[in-house]
C-alpha cells in the first residue's frame, strides 16, 4: 500500500515537471510554411506588441519558402525545409501587417499570406484616406481602351519645348491617350504634329517619376509581376496560362452561381491597352487586386509610393523615358 | 612447354596493354577555348537540356530560366550556382578547367522529387568511356586464353 502511494507521487511529480514548459511564460511561436494548396502558413494570425521585440521561429514543411512582412523594412528571410530560422521583428506602429511568401514556391504562391496583429496605443485616430481611385470615382473593372494610339513609340527625349502645367493630380486622373486628345484641342498645341504631341505626353509622364523610382518599380515588377504579366509586360508570363486553366476549372465547379470568366493578364505591349489606362486606375488595380483573376491585392504588401513607382515603370512599356 | 610459354607471353602482353590503357595520360587536345552560352530551362524536376558540354579552357555562361517554381542550378566540382524564380532569369559565368563529368543539381528545394533533379556537364572527350571500351576489347581478346586453359 505504501509503495503504491509512493509510485503515485512519483508519477504526479514527473507529470508536473513535464508540464512546466507548457505553463511557464510565453514561448516563441513556430510558424510553419506549406504550399498554399497544403494550407499555407500555420498559424496564419500572429499577435505582437508595438515597440516590443517579437521573436518568431520559421520552418518549412515542404519546399523552400520565404518570409517577408509588407509595409516594413524587414529584410525577407528564406524558410527552408528541415531547418528552423529564428527572426526577431520589432513593430513601431500598431496595426495589422501582412506577411507573405517571397519565393515562387508553386502556382498558388501568391496565396501564401498571413497577418500579424500588432497591439498598442494608437497615436492618432484619423481615419485612413480612401485610395485615389475611390476619390476619383474610377471604375477599375470597366474596360478602358485608348481611342488614339501613336504611330511610332513616343519618346520623351524628342519632346517639343512647350510650357505645360502638369500636376500629380492631373497625371493620376488622366490616361496618356486622354491627354493626347486634350492636347489636340488646345490652341497652342494643336499645330504640333501627332508625333510631337505624343512625345510631349511621354515627357510629362517621365517628369512625374525619376530614374531611381523607375529602378525600384522595375525591381518590384520583376519580383512580383513578371511571372504572370511577362518580363516585357506582354501578358504572356509563365503562370498566365496555368492560372487561367486553374481558374476555368474552378469556374466550371461554380457553374450557374457565377457567370464569369477568368481573364488573362492584359498585353501592355499593345498601346491601345496601356495608353488608355490612367495612373490612378493602374494603381487601384494593384492596390485592390481581384478583377476575377489571380491578381493579388498588393496594397497589403507595398506602400503607396512603391506602387506609384511600379505604375511609372509600366508606362515605360509604351513611352520612352529619358 | 612451347604452348605454355606462348600463353604466358600472351598473358603478359595483354596485361601490359591493359595497364597502358588505364595509366597513359589523356593527350591534351589543342582546341581553341571558346565562349559558350547555354540557356537552361528548369522545371519540376528536370533541366532542359539535361547535358551540357564544354572543352577545358572554355568560358561557359549558363542562363537559367525557371518554367514553374523557384529552381537553382549547382555545378558539382566547380561549386558555382545560381537561383532563378519564374520571370526572373539569372546568368552566371565560369571557366571550365577540369575535364570530366560533373553533376548539375537543383539548389532550391523545389518539391517532392527535388533530390532527383539532376543534369550533367561533360568537359572534354569522355576518356573514361574510351578506356573502358579498350579494356573491354582486351578482355574479349583474353577470353580464348582462359577457355583454352580449361580445355587443355
């Protein structure tokens, strides 16, 4: 009898010791990365405190993934199977941050996202401004073909000298084709040739960006967009067809409920497609994503300034920048 | 007696020939080194083309394109590698010096069959194959010797 009591005590003591790590203090969360088809990030919601270092352990359950956090300057790290990568993040501002995969791991790579909810005192309660495309009431899902297209590729370097006031607001709200049409009616510019007016449009577009901004826009385009939109923006990226096929299969399953088709990426090598789009429209499409396609919502990952740089880079598919 | 001496001579001759085939260093082929540019497409789970060829002294540039997910290419023996994501081809250049056959491997864990994603880089003529063929020929010549000894 005495022995049995002793044995029970020993077992209880062992269980107590084993449970110490379970109840003592917060432990570093382990974030598993999996292909989106297999579940993506687990867990996909994390909680952190503003101003406090937030330790995180990362591992992959299948292939090589990457871990990046949007709207921060946190350097992306690789998440390899079989190893654990330790990172410590610090968030200055409370809010909701999106983390995402930075390595093209599969067809649904862009679906691998999760959020970090950062709690803390909010310094100001000013509601965020609605994005520009909303303010300008632009329907970003409506078709926007250009009425006029240049005969030769417009070149900012050959623009005629003309004093034209052109603000950022005008730039954002106007498509190159619209501006060209406007110039064709303006007294001082009516007498220029078509090519000269197009060159003027190209120069004004170039004036809204800088070589450094274009370099950043190009870097983002190559990393995030080229796989579907093509390296030269022709809409012929590797994943364009595969996504359309996958989307079509999904649409077949939904037949009857949604009468829509998956759209392929637009061909920006066609001037009628690109020059009919205003910068705010392109910016809005990136910001929100969707359009019944695999276009991700980039607003959660990139800041407005970064997206404007990508917009500026897109126009270089049609307009030569000096 | 005469027969046994003859046999011995033949055996010794064959052995010397075999040793020569194995040991004589390969003649250096006086080929002018050239620059080679190869576009390699990586997809799950193969390189296209899977076999690259160069001669010692050549400068080889490999441009790696990914056709589905992120892949890398690693040249065993030279220790050079590059990694390409879809839509972002990368190129790297190295000078081949050692002749032989070197394995190409994918350097990014790209999926379940990633360990089997292999290719080859052959540098110079395949002397190992030539030597093996010569040895096989000698073995064929030596075969009657062994057979006769048993029947004798």
